[in-house]
């Protein structure tokens, strides 16, 4: 009798249900822990940013500014009414003033504020005042928006204005044939399923497409910084526009919708060239993009859209920039220095300022002045305060028409175009001497007189690069010409002869010094009338010059004084 042994096949026993539930619970706990960790990290980061925002409110930034980047937007935008000249920027230490005023959060806002400050408006109504008041009174809303603006605080955001250029890359002539290339690739792939030997032929267009893809990387490399930041600008605009009723803007909503296709197309372009793609799916998608030239097609599609939708990009940039600049102005007004809002009058030869001061000078002496129907000629010695006063008035006149905020108790003025000639230097590279440089500046002023707007001309020591006789005669002729119509001229001079020549056209003011306890003392206060004291020779004596030098200088001075007295009679 045979005994058949059947093998016993073991069947795996499933784990108890209780163990499965333990694994599921552990997994859920792990997910919750990770979620809570990420949530807490984000919350801590947000609180840290809020703390920084609150500490910065009403304070001056301490970090330096790279003005080569800050000016990009202003350089791309036209100016309808006026843009202050490079000479004026140099004369009034504009970059230091901007550094003091700038309280923006984003690089977009910083560039917008710079453009705003360099382009005084001819509108007496402050279009941003409602936003300034909103952010002054609504702290929570302001901080929420500043958290959004921080997303555009990266240095790369400086490059967004480059997308407003008219010189964006255009499709090469051979680009239209690329569609045939892609059709050929697709045909060969499909045909190779039946005829595998076609894969060898397929290598040729794939290699060509690889070179075209890599060559296109040179195009995309120009936009590594700008296009991702533009996508971020669109997102920030969308978020901010939903924050409050006063921030709604139909043009912004339409621009966001108009830029959706741009965002979609930009996703197909890899701008992070320096990063390694570690994900298999991303590697696979990159290969597909090479074979079918997806990135090449999408890049030129993005360029076409940027050209066609420039107005939408500009709308969103101005929207976010204006909001950030308005917060900056609100912060400036909340600072320790007193400010006032200007009052604008109709066109007339009149500026009235009360307790005007320079924001960059600690404990600056305040001055008041009324310019009514006549321009102003200021005399006085060096270091008495003439040039500082000229800069102070010019700065506040520009701030009045840009951020509608002045450093004074009162500032009343018509709408003006501001021009200055205070700090002139030789230009060795252009081969121009000091005098020729000054002639060029004065010629530009003369041209402005013929144009239909009211000007403010601020000048310090006219034509000091030439001899006395020609300096006085040309200065008198130029100043009288600039003083035509309702133009307002503020000029300082050491030439007392000019006071006699211009007293029929200009009101005379002066800054003076006194000698106290053997030392010069300057009170830096502007006073009515011509200067009556002369202390230059006395200063030689106080500085222990030889008595012979002091005595001879005194004798010559008395001789000239007597000669001038005879001429005046």
C-alpha cells in the first residue's frame, strides 16, 4: 500500500487587524506632527517678520542702497511733466535724501518711490493720500500687506523693469520651420513602432533639437531673475487686491486675468539653471521638453506676451509700487521729524515757508521766508548757511510735488519745475572746464524760460569760474533773463556788486556771522537786506596771520570800499 506524501504549502497569516490599525494611527500621528511642525515654523517666521516690520515703522533704514538697481524702473518710464536733472540730483545730495525717506518693504516699492521722487507732478491733488491715511489708521491691514510685500524683497525683484523694455528677444527667421521639425519627430516616433529602424533616423532631429534647446538656454538665462519675480508680482497683486475695499482696482483685476496665460507658459521654462533636478518625473519632463522643443516655443510665446501685455505688467508694477510707497510715506510722517503737507496755489511768483529745515542735518536751524512777486538774492560769507538753505528749499519743493510731505510747519507754493546749479565740477573726460560746464547748465535754464511752465531756479555763485568783471556782468544778464514772467530765482553770491544791479528785480537777504570770544559764530538764520558785516580779514587776524599781511589786506579793502562808494554816488 503506497503512502503519498503531499507537501504542506504554508499560507502567510495576515497580521492582526489591531496591528494594522496601530500602523495607520502611527502614520496619521506622524503626518500631524510634520504638519504642526511646518505650521509652527511658518507661524514663527511670520511673527519674526511682523516684529521687524513693527520695529521699522517710523524709523530710517540703516542698510545701504545700490542705486544702479533702484533706478531701473525710472529709466524705463517716460515722464509727462518733469524729471529732476542729474545736476540737481548731485546738487541736493538726492541719494542721501532718498536713503532717509525710503521706508519701503519691497524692491518694487523702492523703485517706484525713486521714480516718484525724481518726477515732480503737475497735479496739486495727492492721488495716494487716501492710501497713506488708510495705512496710518489701519495697522493690521498695513502689516498684512507688508508681509505680502516681503515676498518681493529679494534683490532679483530689481530686474522686473527689464521686462518693460522694447528690446526683448524676437523670434529668429528660422523659428517658423521648427513646427516641421516637431511634426517630423512625432511622425518618426509613431512610424518606428512598425519600422524600428527609423529610430536611427530619429536620432538626427533629436540631436538637432538638443542643440536648439541648449542654445535657447542663452536666451532664458537673461531672464533667470526677472520672469520668476514677475510671476511673483502677479501673485502678490492678486492677494493684495483682495485685502480691502479701498485696494480694489478694476484695471488691476483685468491685468491679473490678462497675465494668467503668461504665468501658464512661464511654468514650462526652467529658469533655475544652477539647480539640479533630482526628481525622476522632472528629469523625464526635461527630456520631453528637449525632444519636442517645448521650452523654445514657450520662451518666444512668453516674449510675445510680454510685448503685447506691457501695459498689464506696468499696471501691476505701479499698483504694488504705489501701495508700498504709500506705506513708506505714512511711516515717514510717523517718524520723529515734524512734517507738513504742502498747500498749492495758482501760478504766481510766490513761495511762503515757515520753519523750513533740512531733514539730514541734526538739530537743523529752521528758517522762514516769503517770496512774493520778486525773486531772492542772498549774500553772506562761506559756512554761513547760504548753500544749505538753497538745498533745503529745493529739496522741500521737490518733496512737495512728489510725496506731498515737507519738512516745515508750512509750505505754500505753486506747481514748479525745479532746476539747480549749486555744485559744479570739471568734466575731464568730456574736456570741459568748470566755466564751460556752467555755461552748458545756464544754457539749459535759458531754454526752460521759453517753455510754458513756471520754474524754480536755484543757483549758488553764478559763473565763479571766470574773472570778476565778466562774472558779474554775465551773472546779472542771466539772472534777469531767468527772472522773467512768473519764474522764481533763488541765488547766492559773494559779489556785492550784484546786489546794486539787481535790487530792482530781487529782494535782498543775507546770512551773517559774529565774532564771539575770538571765534566766529554762525547762527545760520536768513535775514532781510544786504549783508552789512565783513569778517574775512578779521578771520586772518584770528588765525594768527602775520600783522603785515592783515594790515595790507585791510588797507586794500578800504581803498576798494572807497572807490565803490564813489561809483554808487
